C-alpha cells in the first residue's frame, strides 16, 4: 500500500519540474528570437524543442494539480484547483488568497500559451503573438506562487533552484535585447550561409493548394510529401522553383514564418515572362510534385524603431511577411501601389488587418502616382521597398542609402561598368588558376574548371551563386545588394561580375 506521504512528495517534485520546464522553454524561445541562434544552422528537432518543453510543463502542472487533489493533508477540492481565491489553504494576512490564486491563474495562462501554439496556423499572427508574449509574465507569476505557497522556500536547495531559474530567464532577456534577430543586414548576410555552398538544399515538394489571389496572380502552397516541417525562414526570404527545361525561378515567401508545414508564394503571370511565370500559371496543379531549393535571403529586416514599407504590384509578397512579423507596438506604415485594386493581391486583407497603417493606392481609384515626398516628409526610420524599377529609382534619390533597403524584379543594366578584358582568378582550396576570356562569364569559367557553383537566374539578381572573395577587388555588376555591402563582407556574384587585372583569389 502506498505511503500517503508519497503524494506530498509528488506534489513538490512535479511543481518544481513544471517550473523548471517552463523557465527553460521560455528561455529557449527567447534565444530563438535572437541572432545568437541561427535557424539555418540547427536541425529541425532542436527548433521544435521550445514547444515540446512547454508541453511537458503542462503535463507536470497537471500532475501537480492531480496530486494536490489526492493528497489528504492539503485537502484541495476541484473548486480550489480551478477557481482563483476559492482555496483557504495557506492564506497570508497581507496577501490573502493570492499565493494559491496565482497558481490557478498561471495554469490558465500556460494552457492558453500552449493551445495557441498548437493552433497558430489557424490564428491571426498578432493574436498568437499577444498570447505568446504573456509567457514572460507567466515566469514571474509562477516564481511568486512558488515562493509564497511552497513548503520548501527556506531550504538551500530551493533557494539555489529559484535563483538559477530566475537568473537563466534574466540572462536570456538581456541577450534578446542586445542581439535581436532583426540585426544589421550585413551580419544577417554573413550568418545566413557559407558562400559557395555546394549543397543546394533541394526539396521535393507537393503543390498542396492553388488559390486565385487577384487578376493574373495565383497563390501556391507547397508541402513535403510526408507533411513534415520545411526549413525555417525569416521575412524577406525566397525559394527557387526548379522547373522543366532547366528553368529556375525565385519567388518571395509570403506566408507565416512560424508555420513550417508549408511554403507560400504568389506568382504574377508577366507578359515579359521568360517562361517561368507562364509555366507556373498554366501547369502547376494541386497534387503535382516539383523540386524547390532554399530558402535564401538578401532582404532581411534591419532593427529600427519605425519602418516605411513601399510595395509596387507583386512586390507586396516579401513586404507582407515583414509587416505581419512585427510586434503590434512597432511603428510602421505601408504604401501599396498598383494599377487597379483588382490586380493587387492581399490589398483588402491587409487593410482589414491593419487599418490606417495601410495605404492602398490604386491608379484606377486615385489616379496618378502616389505622393512619395509627402509620405517621406519627416520620416527618419528605415524604408523597405519592392517593386518595379521606376519606383525604386524614385526612392533612391529621396532616401539616404543607409536607410533604404530594396529588392529588384530584374537586374540593373550596368553594362557601362563592365570590364570586357580577360582576367585570371585563383581557387584557394586547390591553388588552381583559371583564365576567364573576355567573352566568357566568370561563373562558366569556374564551372568548366571544377568550380561546381550553384546558380539560378544568371542575371545577378537572386544571389544563388555567391562566392567569397579572399583577395583582390572584383567589379560588381549584379543587383543583389550595394557594392559597399558586398565589399564589406567579401563576396561577389560570378554570373555577371568579373575581375580586373589585379589578382583575384576565391574561396573555392
């Protein structure tokens, strides 16, 4: 027969374990929101650890409550366990029933956090985030509950445990403040992946759903055949679709980064299409399989107190993911411009979600071009823009280069900067010297001599062929990022960029 005292020990042990699991889960979640943790460098199970720890905290909380009900010494009723301030156990003169009531309240908060985590695919992201952030307060309230109502608070073991858990959370919050994930673009670019990466991170996916979004625009959702998690990504990222005829086309991800069950893109069938968007629109159907590589990102959010987002036409796709990922308290506005509302994907949805923060300028409604000068007047934050060349050109002359971030649909014509003479590069890993003819691209020369570099667009837009420069000064002819940024982190894109007469050493 079980010793009746066993339930007292189960109650104590389960409470401390649930407390520890909660603190570790919250701490892990905080670290995942920093650039200390690099999602691309971690296996998927490690990224799912946060949710599993939270789930275990719920389990041990349930064990704690069940043992309180069974234990005859405490004599808790069901009402005591589920109704705040109902219990008469350990009332403190100056606190009344708060010590036990906090435990009940914390249980409901914990269940809400866990439930919304399981339902985050169905909930608006802003509501999920609001409930999820309550876990910070939860750690504090649980600590007060444990300190006021626990029977071991005067023991050194308890005090050391409490101090360790509270210190762990505090340190994680400090790291979160000092090293936010939306760090400077340069840092993010360096951390993103090794240049000259040989593995293309290729996935075979299924077309799960095809959805008409606007005139000439279709939305596509891709999943893995076994419905497991896809690789993580952050707003601004794109994937590459591998299509028949060796076509590779890049499309921005516009779904929820927290939902790793699927990749979502929106594709405009362009009259100027080289075959990619036309093939996607007319051939991709639900249930079909294709290969997808990535995600890659050259358009990540930089930390800022306020943002101005400007999207032209289908350029809304990376911008949508950005604004939906921002905390509700962050200051931002969006100008979404297009020829007609009927051709503007997500316009009505974004207006409904964010109200006056979103300005939709449809030419068929307002007429003329939006007043960029009025929009920029007095604004000192960062500007993110994705759209056609005329829109980018207009902003380049109005916004300081250190506050302007953009993604292009097509490469800028930099033929005036091109060097048409032959040159030579050295491959550092093999010490092989490769001659590049004046009518030959550096990418072709490298691949013909064992470079085996991954490439996609061939126009200096997607950034797939990135390679690290160890020595020398390349001539940048691409449109991936500013020349200053490329030189700062030491990379080039050999599909269009070249070398000069000076020695050029590449990390290949």
